[in-house]
C-alpha cells in the first residue's frame, strides 16, 4: 500500500490511494474462482456444463459487482482487500455446498442447500449495502453502549425461554423458532456485543487501566473494576451449561477479554481472563456432561466409534484428500455428518487438499490483518476498538471451528464464516464486513484541516482546502 508522508503544521499525515480499480480486478478474480469451483463440480460429476450457466454466471457476477459498486460509491478510501477475500470465501462455500447437494440420496428428494445459501448471500449483500449507505460515520454506534450490552445478553440467552428456543444438530439450544422459520440470535448478538464492548471500553478504559495489586511483576485490576468481566464470565457459563453451546461461550468471553486487553494495554486483564476460562472449563467438565463428552471425543475419539463418527469420518476425509486433494466433485465429503455446515472445512480439505485448506485459512488471515490495520489507522479510540473487536471475531471463530474440525481443539458448534450453510451467520458476517469497511474508509481518507470561524453564523464545519500530495505527484484539494 503506497502512502505519502507530508509534514503540514500539525505533524505528518499519510495519504492513501483509493485503489478501487485494484479492488474491482480482485473482485472479478475472486468471483471467477467461485464460479470455477461450481463448474468443476459439474464437469467432474456429470461431464458437462450446466444448462443454466449464463444465468448462474450473470447472477453471481452481478451480485459481486453490485457490492463493489456500493463500496466505490460510498466508501472510496475503504480497504481494497477485504471485499475480494469475502467474495472468494463465499463463492468457494457455495461451490462446496452445491457439490454436497449432488450426493444421491435413495428415496429422498434432491437437496437444494446451495440455492438456499445463495438466497441468504443475496440478503447478506443487501444488508451490507444498506449498512454502508446509511452508516455515514461509525461513531454513531457509540451512543448507547449499556443498552446494546443488555440487548446482546438478552439475545444470547433468548433460546432458554421455554417454548421459544429449540435445539438442532448436536443438541445445542441456540435456535429461535417462529413458525416455519428459525435463526440463531447469537449471530446477531456478536455484532451487537462487539459494538457495546467498544463503546463501553472507550468510555471506561482509563479507569479500567488503573492498577490494583501487583503479583509476580503483573499489575492486576482493582476489585471494584471486576464487575463487567464477571458478568460476561457468568453469561458464558450460562450459555455453556444451559444451552450446550461451547463455541459461543468461548467466542463471546474471549472477545471481551481481547478487547479489554487492547483497550487497557494491561496484561493483568488477559491473565485474569485466561484464568477464568480455565476455572470455567474445569467446572463445566465436572458438572456438565456434554462438555465432558466433547473433551473425550477430542482426546480419545477412536474409543467410541458410534459416538464420535463425525470426528472420525472428518479425519479420514482429510487423510484421503492428502496434500493436493481429490479434486472438485471427486471426494466423498457427504460421509461426514454436517459436512455442509460444521465440517465444511474438512470437506474442502478432502477435495482441495491440505494445501487448499491452508490457502483458505490464509484468506481469513488477510481479512483479520486488514481489519487490524484499519484499527491501527483509525484516528479515534472507538474506531480502533470496534475494528479490532470485529477482526478478532473472525479470528476466534475460524480458530475455534477449524481447530475443532482438525482436532486441534474440542469440536464446537460455530460456523465457518461465509462458507458454512446457514442464514443467520451469513447475514451477520456481511454486516460485520460492512462496518469494517466503514471504519477503514474513515481511517484512510485524507483528513481536512479545520479552521475555527470567528463569525457566529458559521459552525465548526468550515474547512480550508489544502492540496494533498499523492505518491504519483498529483495534487488534489480535499474539502
């Protein structure tokens, strides 16, 4: 990324290029890779291209280019790498779900999960565009941190309400069912709580950074400041014990601890958070049977084949795929339970190989890195914490789910962002990307030099146009 440092009165400024044409080229490349995966599935399974190829290509490229057009229109200085990475992950996920849909099921109707996932992608992109169009300044989200915090906790615990919550899949009670529709409120809660944490920590970071007792060279927080972390710890334990949801419990408490450490720069908070996670894990293992089952399946999966079929078949699939994979449509990923959702990472590893799976993980790493870059470039504390929290949401989620699928960690019920089948996760993740791009645009665009007016008829919006020197030597006036 080319920048130019110019000393102008108040210090050095870095002026970023817009790079929208670069983003357009990468968007087209990402869209082509996603469509290519879909077409390779058709060729390898049926030996011909699908009849609806023109309509399919037009719809997919049209959706991606529409997302790019909204960014170009509203966020000219936004990070140029995030959207292409998201489109690539979304496209590969759609191709893999389509591939799993082609597995013949005797005496059952053909599945259309990929069609449903495409509809959820369309809705996610629409909300993505709506957030970008309406959210001119992310600092508007800072106004009501306590209300958002309460709303997030209510949404997290809402599935515990009798008659409203329901369990699916692994038995985790994380769904809300209203008529024929169901969704996971935790997916929306992660966005709400990330905003609430950023707002709260921006207001209270100086108080929370005050040192209490010093132990082994580490300054721990004062007892009077432990209220928020204890509340989140108890909420995460409630999710773990009553909802059987190990993944969300780890995600939300880990997110709060990470943001707390970033806000205060005090390692005592991180040490305390890790200690609380350890205590919570021991208590859950002793008193929650489903947690013990998850740990036993992680440590000794082959001792109980009937109970651990999902974990074992996923490992066999990765082993059969090897380094380079069987090829699109040439593996047997459907032998693994929930191969299209919880275990889509192992499905991709089987057909694209360990090399392909590592490439996908690197794409997630780019999204996280660019989110953290936006946090570093942001000029105010709320933007820094918000971008940091949203980036770590992706990092923690990918680490937990892919770590569980590959037996690095106990298996959790989290989704693989933009790839796993599911509407709630798809929508919330597109909203997160929209907010990240808004923060990135605010951080990267040239800041006008504001001069106070002596005339009472004018307010502080009066600005002086100053020529900004770009890296190519051209000059531009920024109002």
